[in-house]
C-alpha cells in the first residue's frame, strides 16, 4: 500500500489523491501542513530535499516527489497513462505547461487568496501578473478543448488530472471562467468520471488540529 | 526528418538539439529569435499557442512543444529513455524539478544577464531571488550527484540532458560552481559522451542576420 505525504488543501497533492481514487488504489495519507512549516523539518527534508508535497513512498525508504511524476508512476500500466510515443509526449507537453504556466499563476493566486489570511494585501502587485498569465494559460486550454473532449488521446489521462488540479480552483481565487465554456464542460466531464473524488474528500477522519481553519502566522 | 524550431542561444532549445545529436538523428533547424519577437507572430502562434521554442514538427502540421516533452518523444525506444515504471518516474521527477526550480532561476538569470543588453540593470531585485533559489536547486542536485554518476538509472538519460541545458550555463550568469564538485564532475561526464555537441554548435551556416549580436529593443 502506498504511503502518501500530502496536504489536503494543496492542488498538487490533490492530483495524486484524485488519481489514486480513480484507480481505486489503497493508500495511507499523512497530512503535512506546509503553512505550519511541516515540510521544512529535518525529518521531512531527509525524505524530500525540495521540501514539497506531495511525496510518495514507493518502497521502504524510497521516495518519489513532483506531483506530475507521481501521476505517471501510479498510473503506469493503466488506461490513465497513454503509452504510444506521440500520445505520451503530448500528455507530457500539457503537464509541463501546467507546471510553468498554470500552477505558478492560478496556484499562487489560490495559495495567497484562499489559504493565507491577509494574503491579498501581501501580494497586490504579484496578483496582477498571476491574473494576466493565468488567463493567458486558460485561453490556450480553452482553444484546445473547443475541439477535444480531453487534453490527449480522446480520453481521460494523467494530463487531465494534472490540469484539473488547479483549474478547478480558479473560481476560489478571483478567476472567472464565464468566458471559458469549453473548460467548464471539461471540468464537468472529469467530475463525472467513475471514482472521482473532490479535493475536500478525506479517506479518514483528520487528526485533531491538522485541519484547523486558522493559518500559522509564518505563512 | 524532424523539423525543429529552435533558438541557438536558448537552453531549452539546446536540450533538444543535444538529444538529437546524441541520437545521431537528422533534422532541419529553423532559427526563431524570441528576442526579435519571432515566436509571437501569428504564423508561429498558429503552430504553438504558447509562443515558445523549442517546437518540433512531428508530422505534417502536427507540432509538439515543451522541451522536456520533446526529449521523451525523440528518445522514445532508445537507451536515453528509461522505461521501467520507477525509473521513468524518477527521470520525470528531475525534469519537473528542472522546470520549476532550475530553469526559472538560472534560465532567467542567463536570459537577462547574458542575452539582453542592459538586462542586469532592469532586473536588479529579481536577480537576488533567482540567485538564492538557483543556488538552492544546485545544492539539491549536488547532494544527489555525490553518490550517483547520473540523475537516474546509473546512466545518461533524458533527465541528464534536461538538467544539463541550464546547469552548464550557470557560469555565464554569475553562478559560481566552485563549491559544487559533484555537479562539475557530472557536467564533464555529459560532455564526454559520444555524439555530444556544445550549445554553440550549428548544423549549418546561420542565415544572415539571425545571429547578429545586437539585441532588439523590445527584449
């Protein structure tokens, strides 16, 4: 059984939990609250020197980082991982796009507006850039999804899971998807997939305090 | 034969040219000077809506973007692409790390310090962040390479090509690799690989003007 280090409210962590749910793969989740510095302890840095979640323990003492790499690992050999040379590369194309055009903008806006108390005031100037670049990324996605039901191969793959992670959080951080009808249809298609779980879904009762609404001062 | 849209002095473009050279794969290169806006023309945006190089035409009218996705495409089925589930995921882990921890810092510093005339004065404040985060990324790499000859699987793979792209440019933009002996040894190992070509290597004479030293005012 996989052991997943994850933060409930992180889009990157959610991608992996969503994939494991769609695959009906059992796992135990360890909550790591990055807002409380729990990904920067010596113990965690020994597991992942980058100090980030999600992190998957694939074997005793062997750890895999980077949400999109973890998706390929857990989905390997299933229909979620397209294996033809061109479709694999096209899925990767969207996943690298996600990490440099979507996550640093919508993900950053979500973090500061939705998770950090007072974050909007701290990031007034950066927010303008995030909105502009985030909308540009959404437009690229919209144009693609106008003629395609999913990002690659005509079916749900790891590319959709990666793109869904932060796109579905856009309306929690000022982005308005009203003018992106193809994206909204695609979000609904993903959500209607058998096995889908929303970000807030939890496999078990959270430990006391971990999901407390207050956010640590250092965040 | 592949058709590659590439910029000679771009680390991301060089990754693909290096892979094709190591694979001894023939291709024709079309120089796209992003400093002159050549990746933002309607003609180029029709090929790649993200407006970036490198871009590979894989079949008539079918284009693949994102340097690291292109690496997996051209290397598919060769020893450069590790195909076991865990080694593939570990290679991807480093390639996603490269795109969010290395390229946005060393790549950005290289762009503004080495390519854009007067860039240092325009980016004084950003440069501090790039240096701090770039050094943090280099330290993660150094620690890994202390015990590993290559990033994954004990041999040269697409992960090394991706990481080499900007790491080998670090000393052109203020980074000092003196305290990173494992990285320096690894750079030499990559350079001693049969078929290796440096970034400045050109398959044919450049078209007049394309490689002119002056940099457009809008850059």
